């Protein structure tokens, strides 16, 4: 369950962004904002012409076949949204006619658009009002039913991305700008939903889960249960325990200059400042951020002094830097005193430092640069939900054997293994990062788990099944929590071979989750049909969890049972 960084630019780049002008737009062409303020018609025309030339050059270079789109990638998710809005027939006709890369408007053209619905990434989707051909435009910060003004900044196959300019006719039910708390909203790429009620945000995230399973699982609808309402985060602001603001190189030095001259790099003039913060929406340009209201208070308290100290020694930086601010409990000098640590929080800014967090009655220590979930407030409800899925409350007296063993695949610093340790006789966790495995092993000791109950090993998740020959599959539950790209075929094959009674799949990318669940269900059905195996997997439930309020991001938990 990773999750987006605040202000992180979503991956819109290759292989699908055939006319990817983003970088160029930033480096050479006049920025749209600059153009809108006082730009003459001639300037706008010149920019558009320049960009059109560049557009066709890049299009030629990068023209990709549809088959090059990586399944379940951001590009694929956008492409499926385009198909669902335009209809497969319209898309097929455009491809046949060869017009699918010919946007019906100019680069940087201002459009007035009627928003139909929201995309899975939180942008409004509109069909461009063009008599030439049907074309979809994605506009951030716009809502269904609204009429908005937007300016196109990138064209791709049958769709474009546009900067949001203004709402001409708001959706009075959904939009309430008095809800917006952050002064950077609509500029920063971090949050998409601050103008919405929290209930609406949760409903929208449920829709994303529904659409992901419809689109990416390949399962007939009767095999997908009704998606449950999204579980809320106890905190809707001040929840984020990690942020990574960044800044670009204060002085640009070309590689050739560095190699050739080997002379001291010109210092950045003292007293000057540069933006330190998150990416401006839809760009890789840094927006100066002095506070981030979704981050915890201790992070915001530390951000000001950290920014100040950087600006004071700005001339010493020769490269851009990604800062790290992590909310932590203070770590006592003596490791044995760690459980007694005070509950006032501190902010860790050293990438090589340690972070200490309490989740329920357990403590977790890990390296500041390693993975840990970024919303501490929701972790107890999330783990509880996973526990209830493994031990359903009403199974007493049923033939169902309750698991005594747990496999925790992609275990990180041991969150699920350690939190669920009281409920199992034996637990095995596996994780690629040896740093995280070291932390997980230490965390088992820190929480005084009975020796031998939990073992962690570093390696590819698929290796776990060979490593636990003594785990009886019918009495073993498996938790999977892979990175955004989901599980690979090797892992899924071995999971199917192992055949544990319960699989709980936690994911920060519901699209790859839906794909993987679809593969598991279909393959296990095939095995039954061929008479190779007796039982098959069914998808018992799917539910979104809101780990990132105010953003469009959703975590998803799917429960699979062997029947
Ligand atoms: C989303 S995190 C989940 C971590 C943990 N379950 C938690 O909640 O804290 C995914 C983890 O998978 C690990 N990982 C990535 N690829 C892996 C692989 N092929 N095998 C095992 N672990 C992997 C990453 O290092 C990362 O720690």
C-alpha cells in the first residue's frame, strides 16, 4: 500500500503520451499561465504554432501502437476512460480513419467544456465540443455537470489534458469552495477533492473501485460482489505522516561544463530564494509550499525551519534535492527504553535516521527512507478489517477451519505480521528490501513476540511458498500487499499452487489489484473445469479504504476465499 507522494506528478509520460509536450512546455514554450496574463494574440499564435511543430515532431518519434500501452498503467486507465466515454465504435472508427492522433483544437487553445463525470484520477472528463471529431478532455478540479474553461496542454490518442481555468457553471450540490482549507488548492498537484464533502469523496472512491473491477478484472459481473462503502479515515486533514517537498538545482550546470572545466560552480546569489514544495498540478514545476494541511502538525511545525535553513545555504546546493519530513515518536537513547517513549511527536528529516510509530498497542521502528504507511490514523481500522476477513465473526460451528498460520507477502517493516501476531501460531513474512526485513525482525523483538512465532526473510514474494513447507494451506491465510504494479505471474502461479483458504489482497492500485484478482479467479476456475483441482477461488468482498483524504487516491482490500 504505497500511495502517491503529495504533489507527485502522476505518470502520464511514455509509453502512451504520444504527443507528450509536457517537458517542452515547461522548458521552452511560454507557460499557459504566462500567456493568459497580458499575452498578445500574436504571442499566443506563435506559441501555438511552435508547439504544433514540436507536437508533430514528437508524435512521429513517439508514435506508439495501441498494443504498446502497458496494461493497467496510468495511460491504460486514461485510455479505458476515453473508450468508455466515446464508445468503442467511435474509437474504432477514428483508428480506422487514422484520425486518433489529430486533436480537433490547437495546442494551448482555451475550451469551454461540459464535464460528464470524474476520472479515476479525479479529473473531470468532457467531450470536446468539436464538429470535426469526438475527443475527450481531462480537466482537474472540475466536477460532473459543471461548465468549465480549460486550456489544452497535452494531446494524446483521442484525448487531451487541459489546465483548469475557471468554473462557468458550478455543480451546486457537489462544489462548496468554503470547504477548501489550503491556500495552494488548484495549484498544487497533491489534493484534488477539497471542495467536496467527505461523504462525496468516499462515494467517488467507491465508484473508482467499481469501475476498476468492471474494466480490469475481466470477470463477468456476477463474480464481482457489490463493492462495499469506502472505509473512512478517522482524520481528514493533518493525517499524513510523511511528505517529500523538493527543489530544483539552484544553479543549472550542464554535464559537459562540469566535465570540461572542473572549475568551481558559480554560487547561487545569497539572499535569493527558489520554490521549495510540491509539483504544480500537471507539471514538474515546483510550487513553493510553506504548509501542507494534510500533513501532521509536527511536520508542518518542522517545515518552516527546514525551508529557512535550506534557503540560507542555497548557494551550496549544486543539485535539486528531495527533502524528507516524517512524523515520529522520539527514539530514546537506550533501545530498552523504547516502549516507554513519550507520546509527543518529533519530525525526522534525516534520510538515514530512524522513525518510530505506534499502531494500536504495537511499536514499529524503521529507516526514515523505507516504506511505511503514510496515514497512521487509519491503520488500526485497516488491520482490524483484515483480521475480520481472515476470522469472519460468524464462522462458529461452520465447517470452515480457522487459519492458524499467516503468510505476509510484501511485508515491509512487518505491519500486518506484528499487528496480527496474537491470532496465529506461525507467521512468515517476505519482502524485497533487506532494510525493511531487518526492521521487521527488530520490530518482532521490540514488541516481545514469542520467539519463533514470526520469521521474516528478504527475497521475492514468490519465494515465500517454497520457504514454508510446514504451513498447512487449509489452515493458512495469505495477506498480499504489493507495490503499485501488483503481483507478477510467478507469484500468482505459486499462490494458486499453494491454495490457502483465505487470501486478503491489500493494494494502493485498485487497477492492478482487479487484474490480479481476475487472473486468480479465472485460472482457479479453469483448474476446476479441467478436473485438476477441486476448489476454486471466489471474490467474497471488495472495499476501498481512504488512506488519503482530499485526494483521489484509494486503497482497496479484496477478500478471496477458496470454496
Ligand atoms: C505497499 S508496500 C507494503 C508493505 C507492508 N505490507 C506495509 O503495509 O507496511 C509493498 C512492499 O513490497 C515490497 N516489494 C516490492 N516488490 C517485491 C517483491 N517482488 N517481493 C517482495 N516484496 C516486494 C516493497 O519493498 C514494499 O515494502
